C-alpha cells in the first residue's frame, strides 16, 4: 500500500469519525461543524477564484457576512441566518453591478458557503428526527459517490459531461443514483420498518443534486485551472472536494422544504418532517 493511499485512508477515517460523532451528538457539536464547513468553503472558493486579488474590500465584505453567518450558526440564532445571507448576497450583487471590476464570483461564493452551513444546521436540528434526516442524506450522497466510481470504472461508456469532468460516465451516474436510492431505502426501512415511493423519489432527487454539486465544483476548478480546491485534507485535496455533493443535496432538501412549507402554509415544518412526513 502506497504512502499516498495510506494518507487518504487515514484522512477519510478521521473525517468520518468526526462528522458522524458530531451528527450523533447534534446541538453545539454539529453546529460547530456546519459553521466550520461554511468558513472553509468560502476560504477555498475565494482562493480558487482569486477574489482577494480582484477586489480586497469586496472579499473582506464576503468574509464578514460568512463569518457572521458561521457565528450565528454556532449560537443557534437561526432567525438571523437567512436575512444575513439574503442581505449579504443582494449587496454583493449590487457591488458586482455598480463597481468597476466587480465580480459575480463574490455573491456566488457567499451564497454557496453560507447556504452550506445554514442548510446542514437546519437539517440536523436538535432532535432525533433531524439525526435521521441527516443520516438519510449521508446515505444517499455516500452511496452515490462510492458506487458511481465503481460502476463507471467497471462499465464505462458515454461520458456524462466531458467538457467539465472527463472521468464521469452515464453508467457511473445511473449506478450511483441506484446505489444512493438503495442506501436511503435501507436506512428508512431499518428505522421505520418500511419505506414508500416517496422515499425513492426523494432519494433520487437528492442523488441527482449530489452529482450536480460534484459537476459544479469540477466546473469551478476547470474554469480557474486548479486540480484541488486546497490541500487542507491530506490525500484528498480540500473541503469543497469532499463536500461538494453533500452540500448540494442539503441545498435541495432545505430549499424543497422551504417551498413546500410556503405552499402549504406549514411555515414551521422541518426538513425531517418533509422527508419522512413526521
């Protein structure tokens, strides 16, 4: 076993233990992880897109908003999160439109990083249902990610998006989606002793969102000519390299819940209630 592979295995094991422990504990532990992910994602985004080089003041504003969002996530001050993110992104859009040399990568990075932390914290919450919902999303994303690689290598065939990520194939995408659905259904059946068509449809949607997230990060890296988002994780690259699919799946679950709650008038509905009808 090569030294690089050993580093990858050790890093993956440590990360899995930390994330799963924080997920199990919930509360402050998970909020801290969600806040840290938001900060690290913005750091890597701003580094890849060279926001600091483009406009130091605008990038400092981005750090201010993402930092405030992370701080309020840790405190559990949920009522401030969406207004902070919305106000910050709108201001950044105005800066991009009105200032000479303004860039759309600033509001994009703020939205991507801020919503990463907000959606993860909202899904986990502080109760047992939030734990199940978070594990459900993990099952979909990890099942999709792992089996997509093996299906793609074993079957090959037409490329999924050759200009963005030449290694990804349709066989891997379909196989990964089926694996994500199977993992989610197995978890749901183990917890609730059954699963329904709704489980399959939600798992499919989250699997597709996860793969879109993976392609989105590949597009960003290819656009700026970088291989990894950073070198923060030995053998794995950066945080964005590891959570790209997860954060898009969380985005999808969180935003679908907000839309459903607004349409039905159940404005206090949680992501867990939306996923499982709790």
